[in-house]
């Protein structure tokens, strides 16, 4: 397993972690101040700064773009959200992102038909892949915890995501997020499967708090919860992943209320000691 204790070049800041305090421009500056080597913007923040300006600032500072968050949501309309998804591919390409993360979407409005939602997701990714392959942009399916199946993501295990990848072919892989997959009894076997196929495109890190007070915005700083983060990273790296560890925290009552420089300082400390 890689020694992260003295080198923060493999740490990437997912800008959700400080989204309530900083815009993308400030996040870029914060990464530079704290020696963080990578950044993973969210598209709403990217649009506020502007793609051209973001590309310039990120390039000028020599930051690695570990991913762009997010495309997907294929079930929100009858057109598979393809126009917006193609724009997301173009934005990720402009940034030089290593992948575009896909949060695939849940049930269609008014529907209880989960198999149909998953069918539409597969159709949407297949159609988006035509554009992504031309651009040379990798698509990373992020399986979400089952509690999000209804409204955010109906692909809920790494196995399901990899089954989709096997059908779809080249150019599509997975984003493994500890918050969403830590509970899965089949996790390590599926990580090995993903590595053998060369499909681990991104690795996201945060922690599961006990108790959890909100299903979306009560995620923990690495080390504050119950996930065996070293074990998961060990499995991911043993499977061949050598990219960034991207810290992504949604925390309305804690980390979003703190001074963002303090948040980044603690991210660095936990990256070096816990992740």
C-alpha cells in the first residue's frame, strides 16, 4: 500500500467538502496553500467561475483534476438527460479531468418500476458513451448506498456497476466511494474484479458516522466514523489503482460551518494518518 504520510500530491479535494464556504476559485487557491495536489470540481461551482477561467487557474497552479462531478441523472426525463450529459463530457474534457463521475438517477417521477429505471440508466450511458469515446473522456459509474435508490442512484453495489460496464464495453468504469460501498459483504471480491478489468477510475473517501442524523448531509471526516478506510484503500490499490484519494464530505452541521482553511488542514492530516 502506498505511503501517504509525507506526500499530499495524491490527495484531491472534492469541492463538495467546502461548497458552503468557498467557490471554485477559492477552492483552487486553498488547495495550493495546503499543498493538495488535486481537485474535483462540481459542475454548479464550475459554471459560476466559468469553464475557461477554471481551466486557466487549474492549469496555472498545476493541479490534477481527479474527476468532474457529475453527470448522469438519466431518469429525470424521457430524453435520458443526454443534452446536459454531453455538455458535462465537454466540460470534463476541457478541464483535463481523469473521468466524469456519473450519479445515474433513481426512479422516474411517479414510478415504482426499479427495473425500468435501471434499463434507462443502461440506455443512457450507452448513448453517452458514443460522445465520450470521441472526446476520450472516461465515464465513472458511482454506485450509491441503497438508501438513495429511489431518488439519486438506482445502481447500488459495485457488482451492479461492473455488470453494466461489462455490457457497455470500453470507456466506462467505476468511482468507488467508501461511504456508499463499505457495508457490502462482496466488496473486496468486486474491487478485485474491477481492477482486473482496469475499471477503477476514481476513489472517494469520507466516513460513516454513528449515529447518522441526515441521509445526505451528515458524512464524516475520515477517521471520525466506523469505516475501515485502510482496508478499503488497501484492496483498491492491490487491484491496481494508483490515482488520487478524493476526500468528499457533505456535512451541513459540522464541516460546512467551519473555517474552510481549517477543513483543508484537517483533510491533509487525516489523509496522511487515516486514509
